[in-house]
C-alpha cells in the first residue's frame, strides 16, 4: 500500500532545483519588459530545458533527492552544477536590475 509516508520528500537538491526554476522564471518576466524577442525566446527555451531535466527525475516531488542518495559523488556534482546555475541567474538578475536603475 502506497501512502504519503512512502513518497520521497523534497530535500536540499530538489529545493535548489526549484529555486533555480523560480529565479529563471522571474528573470524571464523582467526580460519581457525590455529584451528583444530572440533573447526572450532563448531564455524561455532554456527554462524549458531545465524543467524537462528536472521533470525526468521528479525533482519537485523528491525523486531527484532519492536518486542522489545512492551516490555522494553524483549528489555533489549535481549540487555544484545547480549552485552554478543559481549563481549565474542571480548575477544576471542583478545586472539586469542595475541596468533598469540607471536607465
């Protein structure tokens, strides 16, 4: 019998993935105001790729964390990559915000 207690819990990696998706989506909203259509299209396409990757591991439902519990090296690699993505998104968002202030 499958109960809610059997379902994997979203852990650190899943939360990091979710934060990346939310940051990316909010950056796209900001880009929608000023960016060219090709930049917006590219950003939306990349967010879609991130969603496809995460959906494949059921990241938002704890599946990615459960999978990564089996390999510390793989877990560290995914954390490193997602942290890099989050850092780049935040930096881009800050750069964009600064441009808006000085316009």
